[in-house]
C-alpha cells in the first residue's frame, strides 16, 4: 500500500464507521427510531448538503424525493442560496436508513419546526419532484402548485428541462450550453423545418413534456 491508498482507505473507514454509528444510534434510541441529527456545515447545491453529527463527523446528504438544478444550470445558484437560507447552521434530523453508497445518504431532512427541506424547495419552485425514485402524491402536488403559481423555475417559461435530462445528455457528450441553446431554438420554432441533431432534440422534447 502506498500513501495514497492508505489515505483512501482511511477515508473509507471513517465514512463506514459513521454509517455504523448512525445505524447504531437508531437501534438504541426509542424516541427517535430511524433518525439521527446534526448541524448543517455546508450546502453543496439545491439538493445536497453536509451534516456534522453530534460526535463531529460529517456526512453528505442527498435530499430524498427531489432533484434541484445544478449550479451550472439556470436557477442552480438560486436553489443553492435558498437551501442555504433554510438550513445553514440549523440542526437537521434525517432518516438515515436509505444509504446509497458509503459516501452519500439519501434522506428526508427535517428542521426543528418539522418542515421538510425538500418540500420547502418544491414549494419555492426551486426543485422538481424526482418521480423516478419517489411516488408521493404530496410532493407531486407541491411541484404542480409552484408551476401553476409560476414561481422560481416556472416563472417565465412554460417548460424547463429537468436536471436528469440535462445530466444524461451531458454524459452523452453534449455541452450544457448547447443543450439549452437547442431548447431555446425549439421554443422559438427555429427547428420547424428539421432538427439539426435529432437525438438531442428528441431528448429535449421528451424532457419538456415532463
Ligand atoms: Zn430540434
């Protein structure tokens, strides 16, 4: 093992132990079974933040039920700022059982007053209901209300590409700017005589219909 490997293994161990600590806490606690809590130390974007547990270890939380625009996407910075204003320095309680990997916990996140962070993001029109992984009609209704009220993401556009479509196209090699450019051209009817990139445009049309 060289030094890099030892370092990597150390990180893995800390994260693994943190996971164990959370599960251990929940099995012992009768009052708050299935939960653990800590203080928010960093907001990464509109659906991800870092939580420092009471024993000073930090874990990354990917908020369950929603998908927010990333920083490079329209409204990405605003979504991050809004989540920041909701939860920076706050004590958050999570249900830590849904661990995606050792690095990230997928969880709902509760403020001391009981509000759930993802629902607040949906109400503000700064996130999509992540339908692929969540079927809660309450979350779907919150997104629908925000769209109807034309707030946040929905303020002046009838359609906004969901982040999962943009990420997928991005993975396929399309630059973020070219994805939004093609979408704008579509909204203006500029491709009515024929799309210059059928694959890109079909994906955008499918995304717009969501
Ligand atoms: Zn087109």
